[in-house]
């Protein structure tokens, strides 16, 4: 249980600020995360690790000579936004290119991908290296779908050492991908972790039970079993990993026995006593093994074993010195460059002057009312959405949606106050949502709202056809970015029926409001029907079977939001100032939730 916090929603930011203060000699906080205090004397490839908070020492604890040049730091267990990744890259770039490296999670892939597009457009060389070490998250035939867990550390370490030694971007990337392809992890959980402020863990195991195949976001194990002895656990881990020995692999191993947050080092040493002889008996030499906490999951109790098969190229990089707040190896690494560290301005672009017609500004007021209705609906549903997501995912859907809509409504109101039309209001809402929500759904909602706004523009209040075009733009952006198809058990399963029904009825001359309500009903039915599906995308995929019987959280929230937005977006086209209408929207929410 996390005991020390103020406002739980500020926990990650406060933890980062405290960390940067303690380690001010080594790291410097910048918008979006942290970078090394010292700039390199000569241009070097910037290795930027990233992902959500809650995994310390991953990722910010690994900033320093011989390891990462910076870390992009998201909220607890949620991907940082594209804007954060971009900002950290700009702060860390010294002219030789940047490489983002992170575990394979959809939110991270999309956000780092979008940041990469933006950096590339500015002429900065940029690459991405994904870590996919968790053998429990997909079979070998689908190794590229595996998620990244403690193997993150080996891959970061090898890339960091290569970059420090002066390798160019292509070589750092090649070595990182090679290290990933030779790295395998298996873990188990004994007790779930608890978000700051939450009164129960994300998942619970019976006493004397263990979940095998844990994830580092509180995802429970693939199956639960009686708690084995340390010897049995060690044998289980070693046999599962060696069963996946890469073809042609050598006989020297980097090994990490990693505690997940509240497992004692002494317990790890006891386990090591089984693991090490088994590996040696199998003919392996263990090269500078690590036993301790390298990638954690808040206060989760659990352990994972990672093996990297080394070769002549990887071994010196694994052995190379490093000096970071959380990890030191060998002599203090050479620090060169000046300590002044160029300051990064917090000022964004100057606020744009909005040009919009009065008609569009009037409709912008409807958009604000629609967002407010969604906000109140999501606050009501937060716990329920989190519980749904905890069954096979990581339990953050309710929290992420609330963070997103809170930021979106505030940004939309600010833009409207500065004279923005409807399109610009929705764009502001989308950008704020993407920046603050975190998670896959946050990226998709943010990008979708932006596309909706771009389609509407600031010229006039949309008629049925223009509204249908806006909805289609929203939908196309989400399917284009997330690449989910109907039946994959995602929000797309509610979104596509909504879009098709609304477009069809609007084209047939139906009143926008009637078309919208009919489409929202379709979306609600479709969201409920996802209960019988197995997820093929997103964090719930590895635990697909557990998800059967529960509707997809993202589809459920989408149906709810669209249901309550209809009377404002597809209403009369006049601004809605009537609080009774908002109350009516609330009771609709209650209907959707019951
Ligand atoms: P995360 O999965 O990153 O924790 P959330 O929990 O907020 O993010 O959102 C989970 C929801 O996101 C899922 O229920 C699903 O509807 C949606 N989702 C996941 N992956 C995709 C995808 N590739 N395309 C569309 N929607 C997706
Ligand atoms: Mg989630």
C-alpha cells in the first residue's frame, strides 16, 4: 500500500520533482521528464528510455553516463504523451540523433511514434527500439507482440554503453534490437500493487497463491497456482526460459533477478541460490549478474528472471561502466562536457489568435456542453471503468479517461474564452486530452477529437452531413492510428457501428438528433456485445480468456460518452445554457451504467 502522498493525481509529478532534486548533480528536470545534467562534449546519440511512472529505477533512475541520456516520464503506468517525448528529445539531442527505447505497449508505440514523426519533420534523426522480452505475453510465433518488462534494463544498458562509446545511431539501434532478440523474461506475482490513494490492490491473489507470468502494470499472472518453494520457483523460471533458447545462442549469459517492489533482497538471494546452479549446470557462464530492483511495479510483490544470451559484441557493452542515480557499475564513468546544461524554456508557442465566425462560436458552446456532459458521465463511471479494465488490463481506464476529459474540458473552455470556433475548441480539447490522459485510449481520444475539430473547422455550425464527416474523421483517425479492426474487442467495436449508423441515417435525411440517438443506441448494444469477445489488441490481449464475459472498457466508455453528447452536438445548433439538459445527460449516464 502506498502511504506517502498528497493529491494522488499529483503523485508521479511530485515523485519526479523530488527525484530530480536529490540527484541534481546527475539529472536535470525538463518538461516531459528528465535529462543528464551534463551535455556531452561531442555530439553523441541520445538514448531516451521511457514509459509510465511506478517502475523506479526505470526509467529516470537510469539516466547517466553509460546508460540513458534522458527519460520520458508518464503518469503512473501510463504512456507519456507525444508532446512529452518530443520535448525530452529536444532537450537531450546533441546533434547525433535520438533513439526512443521502451517496452512494447500500444500507448507508448503510438506516442513515441508521433513524437518521432515530429522530430523527423524537423530534420532530427530518430529511431525507436521496442523491448519484447516477456515470454508469458505471447507465444514464440508472435514474439513481436510480447510486452517489455525487466528485459528493458538489459536493452537500455547495452544501447547506453554503445552510444557512450561513440556508436552512430544505426549501430546503437542495431545493437539494441539484437540485445532484445536475445533477451527473455518470466515473472510471477505474489500480491498486487496499489495506486496511491486507492484502497485496494489492482488485483488480488488468494493467500499462498502465485500468479505466473506477471506484467509490470499490475496485470495479474496468466494463471494462478499454489505458492511453490523457492527451489520449485527457480526450476520453473529456468526451464521456461531455457526452453526458449535462441537459435545459435552462445554460452555466456547476462542474468537479472528482479524484485517487483516489495519483495525483499534476501528473498531474491534465496531464489538465486537455485537459479544460478541450474544455469551453470546447463553449461552457462554467468556474466556480472544483477540481483535487485531494476524494473518495479509500485508496491507489487513478485519477482522476474531475465536472461540475455551474450556474444562478443554485446558482452563488453553489458560490462561497460555506468553511473546513474540508481545504478552504478565499474569506475565512475567519464563525465565530459560543461556542467552548465543549456536551459530549456517552458514557454510553448505563443497562443494563436483565433479566427472564427459567430455561427461557429455558437456551436463551440454546444461542444463545451457536450464535453461537460462527458466529463460528468466519466466521473460517475470512473471506478466501474477501472474495475472493468483491471480484469484483463491494468485498471487505469477510468482514471485515464477522467484525466483526459478534465484536461480537455479546461482547454476547450480556455480556447472558447479566447474566441475559438468549434473546430479549434475540439482541437484544443483533443490535444489536452492526449497530453494528460496517458494510456492507449488517451492517445486515441486525443487524436480523434483533433481530427473531428479539423474536419468541422471554424466557419459554421455543421449540418447533418458535416457532422457525419466530423464523426467519420474521428473514427478514421482512431482506426488509422490504433489499427484495430471490428471484433478485436476495442473501442472500435462501438465506434464503427456508431459512425455507420449516423452517416447512413444522416444521408437519408433523418434529423441529426434522431440519427445520433439511434447511432448511440447501436454503439451501446455493440459495446455490451464485446463481452463475448477475446481482445486481440491492447493490454488486455495477453489475458484474453480472463476478459471473456466482461465488455471492453474502451468500447463501454465510448458508448457512454456518445450517448450523453448527442443532445448538444446534434441538438438544435443553438448554444445550450440549460442546466436541466446537463442533468438529463447525467440520468442518461446512469442508464448506460446500469
Ligand atoms: P491502456 O490500455 O494503455 O491501459 P486504457 O486502459 O485507458 O489504456 O484503454 C484501454 C482501452 O483502449 C481498451 O479497452 C480498448 O478499447 C482501447 N484500445 C486498446 N488498444 C486499442 C487499439 N489498438 N485501437 C483502438 N482501441 C484500443
Ligand atoms: Mg488500461
